[in-house]
């Protein structure tokens, strides 16, 4: 079974549209993350949720709104998509205490904004 | 979190040991050294972490200098599937702090 899954794997859309990316983990972790990897391959944290509560928001435009319906899911909704939003988005999970540095990543969602 | 410095790229012959260095001279006493890798088009993968002592698992060994200012990740018998970007990250152990990924080292295993 896949530990951290994301859907869709690829997403192509027009500027101005609103889209969502879903993430689910079956590892029993209580903390989930969204990372963005741009065209230059820099991987940066966007959000972190612990037990459905937002704990990190790294200067991300408010067009990006994460939603965590439960500990196993963290979805990312993006409003009014812009060209610069094109990137690969990775979801990850870990435990808050203990080995919080050991994060498990999903396969990524490649978003292309035209 | 402490900043890390890694070489941009390295080559290694298949079957030989790959030694990937990392400098972290500003590491503080409670910060761990983590290594991740990212194989092309995949999500990052945790490899190993350590505090002071050398560590070994089924994937790799981690050698940390006594002053903790640098470390080396060792892949004992590199295979073509080990070709990836390897990231050295320094951070505290607990909490939900994000991982700061630098530019990493692009390791190419050559047949």
C-alpha cells in the first residue's frame, strides 16, 4: 500500500482557474506538509499541519489554502492560478514528536499553468 | 536551522563506494544531521540521520566528525539506481519544523 498518495499526478490548467490537489497518508502520522519544487529544483516548505491545525505558513500567497479534514488528509486549494504557480507540489507526513525530521513524501503533483 | 554546504555534483563508478561530504560548521548541540535523496521525478526519500555517533542502516552509513562540523554519507556499493540528488539537512529532532532543502549534491553512478 502506498504510504503517502497524491492526486492528481499531473494537472494542466489555464491561468485564473481554481484547482485542488489531494493528499492522503496511511502511516498514522499526525503532521502533514506541503512543499513546492520550482523549475530550478528548489524544494521549499509551504505549509505544515499538526492534528488538523496549521502550524507553519511560509509566506505563501493567500491564494493557496490548505485544508485538513482529518489527520490523514491535507488538501491544497489554489485560487486564481498564475503562471508562476507551475511547479511540482509534494505532500509529506511525519510524527510531531520523535523522529519529526523523518518525513515521508508523496510522488508529487506536476502543475502546469498555461 | 544550521546551513549546510555540499558539492554541486559527484560521479561514482558502479559497485564502488560513494562518499558524499557535507559541511555544517554552525550546527548547534541539539541539531541532528539528516540525509535525503531525490531520484529524478520522485519525492524525496529519507536515508539516515545522526547526532554524534556514526550510524548505519540498510541504505547507507553516516560518519559525523568529532566536532560535528561536517559529515559524510557513504553508499557502500553504489548502483545505477543510486543516481539522484542527495540533500544534507541539519535540524532539531522534535516538532513539526519543515526541512530546509538546499541545492544538494547530484550523484551520478557510472556503469
